[in-house]
């Protein structure tokens, strides 16, 4: 989901999409190896895949840890303060003399955008600062570093372009991320994203479709369409497809088995999306629809653009779909001015909807956002208590919902194998994870698995 904390590191198997544009000798400036660590959402994970593509095309090689790398990049997240702090703790290690000498250290992503050139003062070991709206300038910035420049930055947000590159090094061999829209024009009062990712810009439908077809040709069977607000996508090309039409076209590509999309904003969620899911079995039985709060008063202060009732209408529309669609959401607890009654409204909404997964967070004040202006801050302990209460409720809901699946047979894509346990790890179209006795050869296959056990976070099964 848009909020999963994922860390990926460069791995050494090949998988570069597209032809290198420059010869391996172009890294003669000394940057021969790289290491990227990624924090934050799928957009960041996928941005890092594109950045890796650019670096591979320069003839650079990925290495497994920062100590061996000439170029160390941190792709950062600033959605909450805790996430933003991570890069500073990584950089602190270099300051203490842990092998920083002779390396080029760069910071990408949302903290880079937020801090800008202040980074150079705060962390003098950093030579490159670049926000996601400037990634198309990365090759140029790397050229400058190789030519001996000490500090370079790409921080302009004034763009109407997406980061287009033929050179993407995807990490997952089955599921390919595909960006359809970048940036965000909403002004939710808690959220830093519009300030860190720039204005909203959609890719043309023909480019998206061409990339999706290419991915299928390369053997990917699952495509995940990405955007901060994926369903705000508007086709800039003359075809003028709606988002639902785009979904249908991607779903109809021969060889596609699964299509997911994340993250949807309730404000832009229209019934034609559900109709598209009804019409295409390849569109997964899963929708992530962040509600943030169950209280209309809090939603108004968050500037979300919908009421509790309007949100529930969208849920009602999803519940009327032909297949049972799994629902997940994001919730912020302890937003400025959230009363006990407001919080109870969130709990009651969760009971009413019955989500299959909830990503919940304590409100974390962010720089340059409006939230502080419109309500009294809650004590951290109170936020913590509310979070624990909400998570316990959701745990019970998930146990109940997962146990209702006992005895059912579901199709899973096998994504991994745990050697120690002899267990294959599969994922259902609903995004549920299921563990079952299998073999390493199962990875990448679609198998029928019967559900024999259910916990709050995953299922247990056996080959049907
Ligand atoms: N504090 C806490 N959570 C936040 N999110 C976004 N901004 C904040 C913040 N300032 C959460 C929202 C969003 C998810 C990606 O992160 O729930 O949907």
C-alpha cells in the first residue's frame, strides 16, 4: 500500500529493461559501483528501480552493501517524522568514520526535496541532493560529480513531466510496478506529499499501454499501476480515456494475469472502476481506499473533500460488485483536535466497513502543512493509546474475516519460499498472504491452495 515501509537494496541479478545508452567506460570518473537503500512507499521503491536502470546503463554495478559502493544513495521518505529521521541515522554512521571517505553519498526522494541544499550543511558528507520531480536530470548530475564537482542538486518542482526512462531495473520478477501519474494537487492538511513530489502529472495512455505490453513480453504476469492518487489519472493524449477505461485496456492485454492499482483517493473513486472490475477477472479483488478518519468534522479539517457518509456510499458501491472485493485503508489517529467521539466514529466506521487490512498511524506534524492551524495537538501518549485500541479492534476483525475463508480454495501467485520451514508463500488476488507446503520451483506459478488455517495477518493452506 502507499504506506508500507519497505526496504530494498540493490541485488546483483540482471533484469534491465531497454538497451544501455552509454558504454561501460562512461563511468571512468570513478563511480563504478552503487548501493541504493529505499525507504517508504511503492512509488519510492519503483523510483529506485528506475534510478538503478539509469546507473546500470552508465556501466555501474550494484553491490550488496554500502561499504563496497563508490556511490551510496538513500531514497528517502518524509511522510512521518520517524521515516524522515532514518536517513539522518544512516548518514550519522558515515560521520563516525564508517567508510565514508572516497565515496559519493547522495540523498534522493522526499527528504531531499524537503531539506534541499540545507542537507549539505546538516550532513557535509552528502554530495548529491535530488527530489523525485528532478530525476530526469540525474544522468547530468552524475556527469558533474564524475567531472569532479563536489556538490550537485536537482530540486525544482516546476515540472509538467514524469520521469520517463526506458531503463528500469525491476526487483520483483513477477510483479512489475508501472507509474501512471506522479505528484499530487490535493492539499490534505496533514500531508507533505504535494510539497515533496510536485504537481500532479499524468502519463499518456499510449505510453502506459506500451510499457504494460512490454512487461508482459518480458514475462511479468502481475502489473501494479502506481500513483500518489492513482485514480486522479487523466489521459493527456487524444484518446482521453477515463481511469476505468485505462484499467480495462491494461486488464485485456493477453498474458496479464493480475492488475492492481494504488493508491485511490475516495474523492475520485467512481462506480465505473467497480464496473471495470466486474467486467475483467484480471483486475484484482482488492481496493485500497484510505479513509483517514471516520469523523466528518475531522475529515473537514483534514481537507479530504468527503464526509463519512460519502465515503460509505463508495464502500456500498464496492460491496455491490459481483465478486467480493477485499478492502484496505489508511487511518490517522490523534489528528489535531480529534475528540474521543471523533475517534469512536473511526472505530464504528471500521466495524461497519470490515476492512481486510488497515494501515494506521499516529498523526505526525509535518513541515509546511496546514494542520497545526486548525486544532489542538494531542499528547503523544493519548495518540499511542488510541492507536493500540484501534489496532486491537482491527486484529479481531481480520481474524474473523480470515477465518470465514477456511475450507475455500483460492488461486495464489507464489512469491517466495522459506527454506527453513519448507513453506511456499503465495498471494491471493485479494492481496492475502498464504503459506503452504511447497517447493522453490513453485515460485512464479499460479496454484490452487485450500485454506486450512487463518490468523489475523495471513492464512495457512495446502495444495488443492
Ligand atoms: N502523520 C501520520 N500519518 C500520515 N500519513 C500521511 N501524512 C501523515 C502524517 N502527517 C498517512 C496517511 C496516508 C499514508 C500514506 O500515511 O494515512 O494515507
